[in-house]
C-alpha cells in the first residue's frame, strides 16, 4: 500500500512538491485554507477582469517542463538538473518558443520582450531584453562611461551563474561541512559581499547601478544587503528569458493542478490546518498528520509545510515538540519586506500606452529608499514600483476595450506598526495620481472602472505570513545556504518544508527548485530510488 503524504498549502512550492510525491509513489493530498489554489499566486476576478495577485514573472521554463513530464512512480530525480539541451544561446529567447512539449499540452507560455522597461525618475528608460547588442547600445546611450565596466560585470556575473546556479543551485546544505566545501569558491568569485557593493565596482552611473541591482527586490531581497551571488539573476534571465502563461499565472497553477490530479493527487480547499500532529516514538519526535480547525484529524506518513516558515514552527507545532532553542531562532530571523499591491482596470479606448508588459518605475531615491523600507521601516513620500499590464500580451484578461493592471510597491512589513486600515486608501490614490500626472497612463482618473488593493495585513491574515512579510525569510548572507531554514525539519522526523522560506530561496524558479530538493531528501529518508 502506498504511503500517505500531506502538503500544507497550494502555492507553487506545495503543488510542485505534491506532483513529485505522486511521482515517487506516495498518495498525497494538498490542504489549502483559501477557497482556491495558488497561495500567493491566488487569482482575483471582478467585473470581467482577471488579476494574478502574486507572481507574474516566469523564467527557466525547463523547470515547468520537468513538472509536466512527471509520471506515477517515475520521479526522474537522478536525471541532470540542467541538461545540455537547455543551455543554448540568447537567440532561443527571441524565437517565440517557451513551453516544452509536455508543458504545451496544458498551458501556452510565451516569451516577453523586453523583459522589463526600466523607467528612471528623469523620464528616460532602459529596455532590458537580454540581447547583447541591444544592451550595449542602451548603455552607450545612457551611460557610455559604463561600457567597459559592463563587460567586466558580464564576465563576473557569468562565472557566478555557472558556479552558483548551474553547479550549486540544487545543493542541499543540510550540515556545516556541505557549506564549508563551497565557501572558497564563493569568496574567489566575490559572491558573498553585498550585491550593490559588487555592482559599484563595475558601474559608475547611478542608472546602471540600479538596472543591474534591482532584481532581488522581486524575491524579497534588499540590493544593499543580499550577497552578490544574486548577480546570477542577470544570467538566469539572459539564458532563459522572461515568460508569461496565457490566461495568467493562475492558469499555470490550474494546469499544474490538473496534472497533479491526473497522477492521482487530491486537494481540499478551505482546509485550515491548525496543528501538525506529533508523537514521541522511541524517544524521537515524529509527525503523524494534521488537525484542522474543524477538529478533523488526518493521518499520514509524512507532512510537508508550504506555509510560512515562522508560522509553521510557532503556530502549527506545539511548544513541547519544538527544539529547545527553536522559538528564539525563529524570531531572530529577519523577515523580508512586504508589499502594497493595487489592482485596477481601466478603459483603453483611444489610448496609446508607451508602457510594456513588465515595467519598473524607479523613484528619485534608491539607496535611501531601500533603507527606509528595510531598516527604518517607514512609508516614505516617494516610492518605486513594478507595474504589470498583462493585457498588452493577453487581452482576454479584461473586458473588450479595457486593460487589467497591477502595480506593486515594496513597503515595510508589519513590524513597522503602520496602520494600513487608516492609510491604505490614501496611498492607493497617491499611486494612481502619480501614474496619471507623470504620463504613464493619461487620464487614468477618468478611465479607471475598478480598483482593489492589498496591504501587509492581507499577507498576515489571509496568507498567515509572519509580520505580513511578502517573501518569507529575508535573503541575506547569514540566512543563506546552511543558515537558511532547512527543507528537512531538524526537530521532528517525517516533517519537511518547501517554498520561499526554505533553501534555496524565494522567487518562482527557486521555489520549484526547493520542491525538487525536498523530494530528494524525502526519497533518501524513505529509502526510495
């Protein structure tokens, strides 16, 4: 008889791992407290508009193809993580092909060009598309003094990508020796110093320093503090591009769920897990299942939490079963910033937009603003934002003659004490006014027909995220690799973690990698091939 597994949460990490558990021969069930799948990738629909509430940037389509290629009792965990066939040149990004053959049976994924249009406060912009000629031409136009520095940065980032992502990306740092083995290489590559300090070695202009350092913000990291190994994001994007699932990210979530159910997996919604059940067995602590808010208990041979790491340990596990120093260890970890996200629909008639699918709109300050968000934890008068307009690629996400959009502003988590119930509406109005008066969306106040926003309170209450953090544990050096929460619980046997709070980190590709890493330790613990 197949062993039973429970997965708490249906985010990308939970669904990806549940798929892999089915392929390992387990009978698994996903327990989701919301009324639909996705976790942070939940979908909001209103007045004919479809809004992805969370991740919208897809890269490394090979990771998605891997999941759609899984079959029952065929886990494929020993195959190469990065086969030669996927390590092609940049021209593949521009060919219009994103999804592999198995992916294409379930969902249509298209490349997005440019990857991002990055607007500076003076109105100029940089279209980043990974194309070597285009990149150099734009640097020459905006900051010619940085052309030579870009060549050196390109070589340094490539070396970090090849060692840090291709060779070490799937390394599970479960003990100190595994960490010590790679430290010399990382020091040699200068990959442990703060990313922004690393970037300043190569670029003189503020504009280029911002272009080549902003990306960690998309995974909850402060460019001033994340280790320089995050420079590899530049090469991850250059190598595999940026992609979009037609129908939205939520359509990809549903497609993965369809595949999961085809393999025999089950999912239950509005299943609010209140406790991970633990017993003492021969002096050791072992997870035996979960208890729901309704009082129902579900037994299993293993439990995996895709919930927030801090919430998992402090709320789902009773104190007597936590390691003696677990509470202080969990509370000492720095949490990532949170987000204010404004979803809005507007009329598109007689409107010509210069915006692209993905837009980064930078404010007048960069380093000081990051310090306000991460350290001072204040809501400054200025802000930077990520503006997403998916209907430029997929008009089906809005009624005819309309656009659906969301704009995301990094803000402090709820450790700030900000009263979002009081300031949220005014902040939303400020953002919309900015987009109109700065000419990004002309006459927006007359065109807008729908709006809704979420704050750190949404992350804390609806997503059960500690302090309303947006991306779990902050990706700083002392919370990376071995020092990041482990995918196999050190406290309780048969309890595992997956998702952005665990190794290797946040972001959709890393979360999918996390699922594969956790599947491997489960296979090892249960002595599966």
